[in-house]
C-alpha cells in the first residue's frame, strides 16, 4: 500500500488532518436479500480503501484516487447534483458529501486523496469501501457524532440517489461494522446485528475468494430487474417485502404468484433468508463444516432461480467441490466477479489447482485466489 499521507502532501502541498481505512467484503450467505429487508452474513476483507483527508472552508471538494491515473477532481459543494453524468468515480466520495449535507450536516469542504487494494467490480464492494471511508473521515473531522450504522445508511443513500445504483445496505454495513475474526449477522429490516465468531484456522478450515476477473456487462440492468421482480412478488403476495414470507408459507406463496419468473425470484429470496438462519445455527453450534453444503445450495438457487450466475462462476463451484471443497458459491451481484470456497486447510492447494486447471481448460484467464481473512471494519489509521 502506498503512503497516502505522503501522497496527499505531494498532491495538495500540505499535510492531511488524518488517515482512515474502510474494507471491502465478501458475503458468506444471503444474496439479493438485503433489498428485501432480509438477512445477510458478510465479513470484511483485509483489502481496504485508505483515505488521507483535510477539511476546507471554501465550499469546495477536491478528490484524487491513486488508482485511476486521472488528475484531481474539483467540485463546488453547492453545485453537486444527483445522477449528473461526468463525475465518474468521483461520484462516490462526492455523493457522500452530498448525502451528509442533504441530511443537514454542515460540511464546508474537503481535500481527499485515496488509494485502495479492493479489486474493483469484482463483487467485493470497492464502491462501499470508498463511500464508507469518506463518510467516516468527515464524521470524525467535522465532529458529526454519527454511529457506524448511520454512516452506512448515508453511504447507501449516496450510492442510490447520487450515483444511481439501486444497491441494498449490506455492503456499506459490512464495511462500516465488521470486526476481525467475525462474520456480521445483519438483519437489514432494522439493521440489528450480531458479531458471530468465525475462526476457521482454529478448525483447520479456510475460506477462499476466487475472483474470476470476468465482468459481464449485463449485470447492471439485471440487478434492477431482479429488484423490480422481487417487489412485484411482494405486491402479488400482499406483503411489504419478501422478508415477511416464512419458509413454511413458501409452497402456498408460490401457488399465488402467477408470473413464473417472479415466482422463482420469490423462491430464491425466501430460501436464501432461511439459508442464513441455518448457517447461523450451524456456526453457533460449532458445526462449521456443515456450512459447506448450504453454500453450494445457495449457489444453485442463484444460478437456477435468480439466474445471476455465469459459466465462469459455475465452473469455480463445480471444480472446487469436485476437488473436495466442502462447499462453494458465487458472492455479490454475480454475472462475473467472485466466488467463495469453504475447504479444509490441507486441501487449499488441491482445490486452487483444480480451479486453475478448469479455467485453463475452458480457455479462461487465470482466476485470482486469496484467503478471506475476517478483518476490521472502517477505522481511523492516524
Ligand atoms: P464493486 O463495488 O463490486 O467493486 P462497483 O461497480 O459497485 O463494483 O464499484 C466499482 C466502481 O467504484 C469503479 O468503477 C470506480 O468508479 C469506483 N472505485 C472503486 N475503487 C476505486 C478506486 N480505488 N479509485 C477510484 N474509483 C474507485
Ligand atoms: Mg459496489
């Protein structure tokens, strides 16, 4: 990681007031559930967006990323407009400033320089890391006194309303609230959450992230379409969100939804919420190996019912489980991006090789594989 404090000084000619970090995440289980008031189980990665920040008093925002090759973007706070094209990546930090001001907080400007080790567009929430690190830095510098969940909600509002991505709140909550050695059991209906110990090495296990490096363009519209389909399902069933549908009610609910596409979305959301509950029960009981098949079941549901997987993600799951992994599934929005694999520590090499060989045989570029070490949520570095 480059020294963002030093780079800030070079860029702006003075020292920053502080340095903050916010992580990317992987989601263990509970996918496409967060915009249905559902349950999710993410963990923070060691990969972070790190920002050096100082306040300004002249109503201007300057932002710079060490990762884009672009120059400093300078914006007047009074001119910030939601959904305006042309801001590019700067819309993420600018959106957070806009959201804070829209919520009534007095922000008079900032200089920001950041650099991130979170792979972008890999389903690992590089966008939430940018938003949350910006929100936390401004919260500290301006003494706003907002809690982690409030910052996550503001960051989500920035991404929804300013950038124009209709994401749920999981990514921002994970980046803001996760703790080392734990998964975050989050109920997105009321943001209540619990830190659940997730010490895989102590049990001789490992969780791998496999970044396929594939990004299928159809992902963007498909996400909004799934969201609209889930809302249509809730309307057809007369509930506020699909969260209200319990597993025992599922057969009856499926009979009452006439559209076959919407019906399969309903089935995914209800069964994936239940898979989160089953996973939590297994973790609480110390039956961590039993989580593997639940992950693979979740993948089948995302592939067949929600139809958000792709051949490369399916190949990771097939190759990893074929080589003896306990379970695997795509994670994040799908259509490329990353999968996770739960495996015995002593089969990590076998599984990694098998996935690499399957990709080579299919003519795909080599995937990037690394361990998902449950790491800290957003924090001040200095
Ligand atoms: P994900 O959040 O899964 O990585 P998104 O499409 O939601 O994918 O967010 C990726 C976008 O976030 C990038 O296209 C870019 O605009 C912005 N971004 C992420 N990391 C950086 C960075 N280090 N510097 C500049 N922009 C970044
Ligand atoms: Mg994102």
